[in-house]
C-alpha cells in the first residue's frame, strides 16, 4: 500500500543510501551508521516500506555466472496504438523472463526492452516470439559489447 508522499529527512536518505548498497546490514549497524538507536531506525525502515519508498529487498545476481551474459536492448515500433493491442503485447513481453526491463517511450521508438540471454541463438528465440506474438512495424536490436556502469542505486539528492 502506498501512503502519500512525505518529505525524507537526513536520516531517511542516509538509511536509503546504505540499504541501496547492502540490504543485509543489520538494523543495529544501520542505526549506528546513521546516528539512531535500533528501534527508531527500524521504525523508519518500516515507514519507508509502508510508504512504498522501499519496494522490495533483493539479491543482485551475476548474469555471467548464470549463463545470461549477453545483454540486448530491443527497440520496437508498432502501428497499433489501442488498449487491446497494448494489453496483449504487455502479456506477451511480461511472460518472457529474459526481459528484465520493459518501457513505453516517446520518440521514434514505441517500446524499449532490456533482455538478458545466453547467446545469439537464445536472442533469436526471443525475437521470433515477439514477431509471432504481436503486430510490430520495426524491431531493432543493439547488443551490449561492454558494461561501463551498472547500478541499481537511485540518486537521493532530489528526495527531500
């Protein structure tokens, strides 16, 4: 459940900063690092979760060790712009575990997907699934050659 947005103070921002780097840190250590005792620190974490600021706590996995080291960005255009088509396309894309990010975007592209696969052949399977499952006018793919920066940490300078 999301509670209407409230301002984040210095303690909240520091807690979020630390949790973005390591969500396994104990409440006692977290409180010590931000200058709070464990109980008020825990209450703040609970409040941030209730408000939806903290959506979930996860483990980040190494794609190469899981044999999904090929990252592909797929740009999709369509001539279909109705809710029925969108709902069908949403279901199709959401059913593919290889799609790790899915955006509707503005500009020359309608949708942008980030896909992780094990090989070009594995990508081709995803490509065929997309073109067989939806009316698309253009599908362009870009294969990542090297990951220069990767973070899941959001900037907290604007929260306040």
